[in-house]
C-alpha cells in the first residue's frame, strides 16, 4: 500500500517482460513527504483515477508510450508493470550503481518536474535562497516573485526512492543532467528524449485543463524503460496531486491542488512543518522518528472544500458531471472565502 494508491499485481514482471496490474486510487493523501495524513478526502481517489486516465489516453494517442491500458471502474487503472529497483542505502547517502548496468524493464528512479510558473510554496524559492539552485540554471537574470510565469518551461528533477525528495545541489556540483547520467545511467540521447516527452506532456496537460479555467503552474512525471529500453510514462499524470493548478478569483490566483492542505498546515501547524523540514534536512532515512508532533485533522469545512476541489476539477476537465458537486468556480470562491475568514 502506498500513501495514495494501492497496487494490484495480476502478473509480476520478469527481468525481460512487463507484467500487468492495476492502480487502485484511494482517498488518502500525503503532504511534505509525511505519508498518510489523518483525513481521507471525499471523491479524491476516483477523481485522480479519471483525470490521470484522461491524460494518459491523450498521450497514447499522440504517440507517447505510457503504461496505461484502460480503466477498471472509476477507482482503478489497468497498467503495464515493470520492475522497481531502489538504490542501496549507504552511510551518508545512496548507491545508484546498479542502474548503470541495467538494460531495461525498470522504473527510472526520479521524478521529472516541469515548471511553468513559480506559485506560492514552490521549493524553487528556498533553493535559490540557500544557493543550491542558481538563476543562471533557470535562464533568469533577476529574482522571481511568487506567481511569476517563467520565460520558458524550466525542467527540474528530484529523487524518487530516497527518504525524501532530493534535488540537485549546485553547491556540490550536482545538476539535472548529472542525476540522469551518473545516478540513473541514462545516455545523452535518452535524457534529451525525456525532455521532449516532458514538453509534450506539459502541453497536453496545459491545454486539457485550460478549457476548465485552470492554469498549469508545475507538475511531475515519472518514467520507466520498457524491456527494449524505450521510454514510457508511468504512475499518474495531470491530477491535483501530481500538479499545482491555480484558478483566477478576485484578481488573484487561487490554488486548486494538494497545495490547499499544504498551505493550511503552514498556517495552522507551522511548528510541525518546521520540524518536518528540519528532520528531512538531516538526511536520516528514519527522519520521521525525529518529529515529535503529529499533524492535526483538517477542519471539516476545509476537508469538504478539498474534496469538492478534486471532484469539480475532474468534472470541468472531463467535460461531464461525474461527481455531484458545485461547479469549479463556485468551489474556488467558497475556498477563497474560507481562507479570508480562517487564515487571516
């Protein structure tokens, strides 16, 4: 069981052949790499499943290979399965050497991130402040502000299987290209192909949510190699968990994504968030044991609004009323009103 979805294995992959199975999407959620949070979000699982399937189908139609093979109801997605190989744990780090000798049929151990704007809460601001990321790498000449659109998509990367998401640190000579080459064992041609697929997926998602009034600020993709070492998009895409979407309301951009509970916890339990970030910064694989506080449940009204955000976004993107809920515009205005009263 994962933090958000469960895997049903029908046929295990072998070293040379893909297997088959299904992702069953739950109403669980996770923020700040914590794992399962106290609440279950109504309609979250089915909205994630349907939106992800919608965008996977579009990628398949455009000639981009994915692991998606069809829906099994509103909560489950049938997929091809490949092998999951995690880096070895060493004192003070991780050992990725096995990836440099693997031929194919495995998940590439990174999250590939595209950034179109820099919304509130983006990790980019912290990285720029601490010097682990430079303006030059982003193609910028001056410090960006919250909500600023970038002149072009900024391709980013983080680790997938470490105790928490780790980005390249330029102070240590690390880079996105070095992660792909030295840790993942990808060739220069394969790295370029990941960039091309990411740009196309970004466009498909941006266009797909645009007619619903949403803006695609950033998002993540995950990749695998087929047995023939062809690239394949896997996991889930184009959802409120994988992406940060915003919606215009009252002259501002309002978050319509998992950023909703993130911002609540930053406001309501800043001490817990600070403990989490401090524990993660130690690099300890068991960092959660260092956190003395626990996250509190969301207020009932915020939990209701969060569920409606997932459901109304799916309705708007899919163009049909799968869920019985108010339209997205109404949900965003109600959430904005909640913030004005409860998060002054």
